[in-house]
C-alpha cells in the first residue's frame, strides 16, 4: 500500500526517492532505497522526527477566482470592492438568501424530512424538475425517456462527472473550450485527463464575439470532439451568440459530428427569463442532436454552498439513456457515493410548486434587473467621465453577472493596488457585487487604469 502512495503523481514522491529518505536511515539493506513494502515503513519510522513525508509537496498557486476573495478580506481600506467572485449581492452589498428558498426550507422543516442517504443518482423529484426546467416540461425527449439526469455537486461536480464519463468512454476525444473561458474548465478537463484545446471566442478589437474564428476553429477540430458551450451569459466575457449565430454553431457542430457539451450555470440570470436563457440548449435538442448539459443552481437560486446541480445526457434512444445513466452512477459511486439532499429538496420544492415557482421567477427577474441597472449606471458614469471619446457601449452589449472590461493584467493590477477594486486578472468584473452608489468610483478606477497604465 505504501508504495502505491509513493508512485502517485506527486513530485514529492519522486523527490523523496531521490534524496531525503537517506538521511538518518540505518544501513540495513536496500528496502529504504526503493521505499517499497515493509521497507517503506522502516524509512518512515526513522525520518519522521525531522522530515515530513510531504516534504516535496510544493505550494499550489492561489485559485485565480477564489484567491481574489481572500486578498479582499485582508484589505482594510474602506473603499474596497470585491468584484472577483460571481456571487449576487444586494444594493447594500450583502449576500442574499432568496425568499422562496426560505419558504421551501420552512416547509421542509415542518415536514420533518429525514437525512437518509439519497440514491447514487440523487433525489428523483429533483432530477425530474431540473430536466424539465432546462428542456421545457413538454419536450418530447423527456416524454420519450431520452434524458439521463444525475444530480451533481453543483455545476463543477456535474462537469467533472461528465468529464470522467468522456475520459472513460471516449478516451480518444478532445474537449473544445472557448478562449477565454471560466477558469475551472481547464482544471476539470486536466484532472479528468481529457485533452482539450481552445476555440476563438473573444475579439479584443471589438470587445465582442469572434464569430468567424469560433466557427473556423470548431470546424477545424477533429470530428467527434466535445464542444463546451456556455448555454447563456458566457463567463468571463458576458458575450453570447445571437439566436442566428447559435443556428450556425449548431450547423457546424452537426456537420462535424461533434457532441455539444453545454455548461448552464446562469439559467434565468442572464435575461431574467428561464426559457429565454435555455434557448441555445433547446435549439440543439430540437435538431435531434445528442448532447450533455451541466446545470448549476448556485446563482439562479443563490444556493452556492449547497452544491446542487445536475448532469443531463440527451440520447437518441431510451435504452442508450438507461445505459448511460447506469455508467454515470458507476462513476459517481467511488467519487462521492451519493449527493447531498438539502439543496435538491429546495429545488424540488421551488420548481415543483406552482406558487413558489412563480415567486422564484419574480425574484430572479429582480436580481437580473438589479444587475442590468448597475450595468447601465456604470456605462453612464464611464461615458460621462471619460473625455477621451472612447466607446464604452460594449458594456451594455454584454449579458449576465459579469462584464469583461478589456483591461489587461497590469491595468487590473492597478485596479486592485491603487483603487482597492478586487477582480480577476483577465479584466473581468462581477456586476452582481456592485451597487449603484459605487459605480462612479468604479468608473474613475477603470478610466485611470485604462488610460494611465499600459
Ligand atoms: C461557466 C460556469 N460554469 C460552472 C460554474 C459552476 O459553479 P458551481 O460549481 O458553483 O455551480 C460557474 C460558476 O461560476 C460558471 O461560471
């Protein structure tokens, strides 16, 4: 067992073999050199006092998104603004628990629900409503049993489970991700050992979509690639294809026999409408394509820490669907056994109850509305204050929680070091973490960083 640990892909294991374990090891044979079997135990005994077995473990870099929040916490300046993490805040910049969530939790408490394990695939009531919310309750693929839905550990865990499936069943296939994309996509595919490459998405000259580049790169990819598409509110750019462009993307995906892999982390949060934001996925389903969708309820129901989401495979036949689902369960079992129940019950109660569902839609519209309002105010402030004639209208064309400012790394550093505005180094700001009253300050910071830092 010990030798298995050391053969794991940690640099420490390699380092330890080469040097440190020799220190203080009695010259009693070759066991300690190989660090195998019982010999490993003896080495451990003799070096444990002075040298950690984890000596060779290097410090991991801070996460580019979550690390921003840590730096923000350490800043004592009262003007500081955290626009790093994509989490909704009230106008007072406080975290927000939706009223419908509180109501659902109250109901759950009154019913005295238990904490028994869920099945590997999750809560049945949740799986049913989540597929219906995504595809539309009347979608024929649901009626025909062509959707395999497995509850996941929010968007990230759902993506990771699907990536594990790709690695197991399509070991030759590649994932195609947009450039840029949400930072964790690369980590997910790397850890799942799914090779990936990027397709062009963002055009810095227009601060808009590089549609031609996107189409060309999807066309040039090997047939049968998994094309990762942000269903709505592309992160980090906030730039979405138009409905006509989605049609063309579907054309080329179909032509190349690719498998679309949608990441839907913002349904309802982009436009304020659940149906509008599901347009892209439903379009591909209507065309009869088989596809994968990872869903998250972190943003639209504010259930960040509940880790609730799902992975859906839309297949061309119901017997395939059953087999796919059985394999997803097989992958999930040794990873986390079965998912948590609390968030799943909240979603099932909110989406499954017509009154709560309507209330949710209204609350979501309000949240999306507040972000749109802030977006407009930021644009107004920038346009009024910046006398250079620069066109800031790209901000209004973007959608969802984020705005991609076009600021480069040095300029983003200036935002943080001089203005105490915390944001990711790719120039992304979360408008969900901004209040109307802070827009002028933010505009000053952006104008200074844009014009005075190269
Ligand atoms: C594009 C995208 N996908 C997936 C996620 C997953 O988030 P979570 O794991 O919190 O559901 C996020 C969150 O920021 C995201 O922006």
